[in-house]
């Protein structure tokens, strides 16, 4: 009887243990599922934010123009790309410019040691990873071998250095000069990219044979006589003359002239455009930005770098009649000695010492943006310190090459603090 009681008790205990383990297993699976979903939502949000950051990335360009009477012909240059024949007019103290649908973007071609005579080749079957973007674009519907070439309609597939783009399928217009002096223009698509480790510092041409354009050829060319294939390519195309992005450009802007200075606003392929500079002796020169400045901290605006209202703009950004420094890389604000200088945005101080502007500070704001503050009488921050927008970092002075108390203020964009200088005025709060 006693044994029976113990047996029944053991059975109940086992059932309780099994039930406990089942419940704990369910809770564990549920917890893991919740964590996975939450992590997925976080990463998705992060990716979306990063995508938005990329879409809002600013392009910095130089603007040049030739003035003839009331007519102006502009040229934009950015990232090795040139957009020409932008036409505009000057009417009194206003000016404008436009390039309606049809404009082309000419890409930089390297000078020697790159060779424009060597058009190398690779068989499309050398791309074997079926999940790669290269494989998908080279084996898409409608793509086929035509003679020794891999083609999409009338367009050839080519491999280029990453300088010319990385998105597979990007469309180009490539110009060649043939042996008889005639021009040959082809449509081409990016089928593959040349490895950065095998190209020059700018990633425009291959270090081995100096080729800029590499044709992607048909399956039958894999392992064939190299010299014969190369000879056929050279015969078909000749010498490389120029490369254009085939995507058409739309530009429209207008603005005003004050003395010899100008400023304009408009759009570039639907993105906001701002620029400023000078018009001197029939030549227009300046700099500008395309796109929305993306900031986590202040909706696309830098804070004004001086405390109070006791200041005056003494020298704008851009060309100026000063032999020692004919182009002004920032904005100068005259202010009494000791006026507090403020961090224009959240960031990390990367320099707080004597530099090219006397006593100065440089701040890294992330996303490739830097601000520079010069000619200080006193630095009140230190290198490596995290600073907030509006935090005091120094005081106005006239150290370095200066003729009076003022702040020299710059905004730079690049991979380091020596990046491309841009006009702070359109991005600056409190500018008057």
C-alpha cells in the first residue's frame, strides 16, 4: 500500500516537471521570437534611416560661366563630372540659368599613364556567382551574345573602375575616335567593376594594362586567342575619347547680383541647388551644393557661430581681390575681442591649437562634415571633447594673419577635415 502511494506521488511529480519544462520552453521560444522581431524592426528602421541619409547627401560643385552681353553660358563641375551648355541671362540685378531635359554629364578621363588605346576584355562567363549583381545584369532577359560581344539591345556591356560608378546596369554613352578620324559613339552598360586593389588611386584605370574601358565579351571568347580578340576590339572601337553618364540632366535656377557678387537657388534633377560667387571681367565663378543638407541635430542648418548680435559680415565666401588669398574659403565676421565663439553643431573637437588661422578649432560633425573656427584670442575647449551645438569653444581675436578682431568660419565636406570647402551662408542660421 505504501509503495502504491509513493508510485502515485512520483507520477504526479513527473507530470509537474514535464509541464514546467513545456511551459518554460514555450516562454523561451516566445522570448526569442519577440527579440528577433524587435531586432528586425530596429535594423529595418536603421536601414531606412541610412537610406534617407544617402538620399539627402549633398553634392558640392564649382560653377563657371562666360558672360557675353546679357547672355551667360554656365558649366558645373562636381566629382569629376562636367555639365556644359547651361544657358542663362542677366537682367539688371538678376540672373538665371537652365538646362532642360537632354543635358549630358561628361565624366573625367585620366591623362597618361592611362592608355586610351587599350580596350581590354573579359568573358561574361567569368562571373560565376549567381547571386551577384554582375551575374544578374549579364544574364537578364533580352541580354545575348552578338558576335564577340555581350549586348543588351544595341548597348555593350563594359567593366569600369569604381570611380565611374558601382551600380550594375548604369547606362553610359562612350565616344571613340577610329583610325580614319571618324567618331564612333556607343551605348554601354556597367556589367562589372574593376577591383580597387588593381586600379589607380582614383580607380579609373587598370594598373596592369592601363585600360579604362574593359569590354565584356561573349561566351565563345573565353580562352580564345587573346591577340586576335584584342585586335578585333581595337579595330571596332579605336581610341577612347570621352565617357558620359547617359542619364539626362535638368537644371533650373535664378538669383540676384549685388555689385560683383551673385547668389542663386534652384534645382538639379529635382534636388535643391544653391550657389554663390563673383562676376569679374566677363567671367563668373563660384561654388554651390546640390541636395538637402542632412543633419541629425538641427534639420539641415548649422547654428550661428557667435554669441550676441554685436558682429558684422566683413568678408563673404568666394573669390576676392586679395593677392595672398584670391579665394576666400570661409566667411569672416568682425566682432569685439573676447566675443564667445560657439560650436555650430554637435560634434567632436579634432583640433584645438595654433593652425593656418592662428589659434583655431576644428570640429567633426559626422557624415563627413567639419567646421573650422580661426583667429581666436583664446581656446576654451580641448581635442577629443564632445561638444554640443551652441557650446562655447573659444573667443574672438586676431591671431595669425589678421588685420582686426574677427572670426573666420568654414564648413568642409570630405573624408577628413581637409575636405571640399563650401559656402556656409545657405546652411547657416542667423546669417543676415
